[in-house]
C-alpha cells in the first residue's frame, strides 16, 4: 500500500518511524538532547573527571611513598619521585620492581581472564560508541597507576583518560544523549581527565579536538574547553595549581632557531622508529600464563639496572626534569636514552599497559640533549651559548608531536607543562613542522615498501652449446618452443627441487 492512501496523521507517524530506523540516522531512536541537558552533562563531566584525577594522583603518590620509603607527610605535594627512589638502597629498588612485576603480571592476567573485553577511549568515542565495561576499565586504570608508582617505565596518562571517559559514558546514557552527543561527551571526559592530572586545561581541550574528534566545530570546542578547564580547576583543590616542570629562563638565539629547523626532521625519523618498535611490542604482548612470568623477569631486570641508574624508574619525568635543567652529561643522557627505549618496549612486550606520552617526551629530551651537546662541542662559536635545557624542550616537543601524531597538542602541552617564555614557541614550532613532515614521509615510505609488488624470480637455465638461438631465448624466458621440448623435463625437475 502506498503512503498516499494512508491518512495524513498516520502518514506522518509512518514517515517518522522510517526516518528513525534509517541506516543514515546515527542517533537511532534517541533524539538529540536539548542544549540545557548537554551543558549540564558537560559541566558534570568536568567535575567528575577532576575528582577522578585527584584520586588517581593521590593513589600514585601514596604507593610511591610506601614503596620507596620517603615518607607520607607530603602525599598531596608534587614530591620528586626521582629523589625518593634515589634515597632507597639498591636491594629495596630491586624488591620494589619485583613486586611491580607480580602486580602487573597477575593483575593484567586476571583482567584479561575474568574481566569483560576492554574498550579503549578511541573506540568509545568512535562510530557506534560502544560502552566501556566499568569493572574491567577501573581495574585496568588502577593497575597502570600502581605499576607506574612502583617504577614501570610507561606513562600514567591513559588511566585518567579512561576514568574520565568511563564516567562521561555513564552520564551520557543516564541523560539519554544521542550517539553523536555521547561520543563527543566521552571524548571530553578523556580530555578532562588529562587536564586534571597534568594541570593542562588548554592541552586537554586541544587533545580532544585533534586526537579524539579529529575535526573542529564550535560546539565541540566549547564542550572540550569547558570540561577540561573545569576538571583542572577542581583538581587544584586536591593537587595544587603547580606546573609539571620548573625550567629556568631561556633566551632564544638564532643558533637555537637554526638548530631546530635543521634537526627537526631527525626527531621525526627517530619517533617513527620508536612507534614501530613499541607497536610491534604491543602486537606481540604476552598473554595467558606467560604474562606473569615475562612481567616478573622484565621488571626484575629493570630493578637491577636501577641499582646503578635510578633515573630509569618511573614514566620518565625525573629524566626529563634533569634534561630541562641541563643537569645531565652527554654520556649519561645517551645511556639513559638507549636503556629507556629498550625497557619501554620490553615492558609492553611483557604484557604491561600504560601510556607513551611522558616516555616519548623524555626520549625526545634525551635525544635533543645529546645532539645539542655534540653541536656545542663541535661548533662552540656558533652553538656554545645555547643551554642544553633549551635543546631538550625543543626536542621533547618535536619527538612527542610525531610519536603521538598530535603536533598541536604537543606544542600546547609543553607550553603548559613548563610555562616557558613565549619566545620559545618559535624554535618549537619549527622543529615540530620538520619532525612531522619527516615522520609522515617515513610512514608513507614504509607503507609503499609493504605494498610494492615483489619482483618475479628469474630461473637461469643451462643451455647446451648446440641449441639454437630461439631455444636459448626460450630457456632464459622459462618457456620452451616447439623445437626445444627436450628441455621441459629438466625445467620441471628444477622446479621440484
């Protein structure tokens, strides 16, 4: 029956039902929520992410102080983990890292064995907006915080993002938001969690737009900025409004600008290699019974290395701080760089989880310190006046931009992390531009190499001296003309062999 034969009132209801179930209707049967509901959900997400960030940061400090024994009198302060770990003796460092291996191995084995399948923030903010499992996500996040506090070389930034996104997902379903609105709110929750633990209100918002949403719109920008700023402000009440790194004043010289412009691509190439290394390690991460075994072995080795190099412990903030302060020698920076990259990849391979934001930042700072120090020694009349810390900040930004595929976010994060002078943006932006171009070129070259057709294998056939020219040409081409049928059995035999 055609729609023209249906009464007008019934026809409208039928058309609405068809529209609600059409494949192009991404919202399904849930209509878009009103602006008031969306504003309410955004503000509550910011507050919830801020509280979640406080709790995770307090847990981190508590475990650090208990494990390495440097007191509980300043659990809420930004105490130096490197100083606390350095005060612990060698046997205690090894014991703590063995405990870290046990917690990581048994913890993630239990999550994968008994928990529901994990849903990443990227998936929850993507098409379909699948719900993040509450218990498994919470356990996953807490394990990351505890293992980083015990000395894991991976980052802690994924945990607050997961908690913020999880809370935003619950709130979106409770308020009845449509799928598109729920995806955006989950992304805002993740950015707000990042803003809360690192005190980066603008960085959290830019992360949402550049990494999770991948596009700019004024409604998305307003929601991202409001939730991230509110989360950072709420976190001030429990964690203070301090910056992550205290850096000395640095003067931008022409030599530093030229260095950033020329060596920026080097950081892109290095970041591409780091991404491939860690990606391969994650793809082959241990599962099942091998996870606890490899985890204990991996962290025990890290503990033994930390007896001599406590700078290896943790997500890399201590080593980055020393780099920004120009407090590392070139030899020590080179050793730390090689070992940091190695243990980050081995930890992922062993099955532990964590982020690569601070580790990537630290690797870039160490690499820049080595390269900058070599330039200072080779051309003291040109680069001698540039402090090593300036190289480290520029290199950290360039490496982070390419390793995490977020150039704008990396610039904003380093600016908020260090609260550096505005003039430092010039060499930072130049180095990021060169780094991203080189990294993208490497990625395209790698993809082209993988998809390139393989050259055909040419089988050289022995040709009797009495053979004719046609027979010889046919033998080289792998075919036999009518006059050379006697060669076919030899060719078949060669193929079987």
